[in-house]
């Protein structure tokens, strides 16, 4: 099909008119933008500055911690353990010796059998009671998983408790006391007189409590013997039970005190003791 040249002429003319119109519109918009006034802008006043909050003490915010909004279901607080109660066991505490090297011990009497014995920590006193700790004026017993207190006899209305003996530092051996053989010693008279002249100091070097068997006193049990004291140097040991001196039974305190005074004139001394349930004899010769 052949297109007439006249058709091309009119088509080009229309396109040219459209281009001219768009160009004129663009120029008019640009000129109008240059000649128009800028729009008026109305700015509002800025808000007043926010006042700074006063610094408050920590107690002011305590309520936040009380509410604890992040942990609304709090567990119940643990109840503190109840303090040990006095034991109801038929036992009597006669004495204690407290040491820092975990060798503390105590002397406990079974009031049912009237038998005394020496116990260390973790020793069984009765079928359901074990010594858990030893203190100066009491013993803590573990009875079926519960702690119970056994107080010293003086705290239960018994005889006054002697002052605790404090371990002395290491000292050289006493030259006035010599061990001749097993169980035999020689003592200078001056050492005996010096000890008897200072009775108050002498009794701070040892503790002694009556020992009962079958309800009867059969001697005195020794404990808390101070290291390098006269009692230590003459061969006495913690737990020994002195039963008699020179054949005289020690069945009451007055007899023991009388024998102490009789030592001033004694030349020989024979002491019978019970050590680890075995009888032992100690002999002393007093020179001078």
C-alpha cells in the first residue's frame, strides 16, 4: 500500500505542534516559578525546657524492688534453722578441753549406768547421739540428725567449773624432774614446795572431776593438762583416773586436798591410775 506524501506532511505538522506546546508549557512553568513570591512560613514558639527532676535517695525507689514486676511469683524465703535445744538424754557433762588442732574432747557421764568416759569429736556417746563439736561450756550432740546441747555440769547447777587451762608454748624439760624408768620419777623437794606454795596457779594447769562407777566415786579423772606443767612432766596424761595415792583411795575431794598437803613431808609417792581401762602405777622419789 502506498502512503501519500500529503499524509506525511500533516503527521509531521501535528508532531511539531505538540513539541512546541510542551516546550512553551515548560518555559512558562519555569518563568512562573522564578517570578512567584515565596510562601509565608509561620513558626510556632518552642516549648519550655523540661525541668530536671531532683535527685532522690535510694529509699525513694525501694518500692520498685518490693514490687519486683519481673518476678511476680517469688519463692517463699527460707526459714533460718532453729537453734539447738537442750538434750533430754540422761547424760551429764563434767568437763571439756578445747584445742585448735581438732583434738578437743569432753568427759560425759551416763546417769543411767553412772559410767564416765572421755569422748572426742565424732565419737558415739549413746546409740543415737554423736559428739559433733566441743566448746568451753557445752557439747553439741548430733542425735538422729538433730543438734542438741549438753551443758557443763556447772551450768546445770553442779559444782563450779574451774578456769580453762591454756596450752603453754613449748618449753625445755624441767631439770628438777627426772624420769628414771618407765613409771618411775625423781622430783626435787624445791619443786614440790614451789608448787604447793602456789596452789591457785597449780590448779590452772589441770582439771579434775570425780569419776563414778556404779553410782560411787572411785577417783578423779584428769584432763586439760597444760603442756610442760608439773603434771605433764611427772607422766600424767589426759583421761587418766587417779584411784589412790600411797594406798589411800581418792573417793572424795577432802581426801585429795589432804593428800596434797601431806606431800610436803613425803619421801616416796605411789600413785595408782586407770589409763585406757588398764591399771598403771607411777612411783615418785622426792629428794631433798
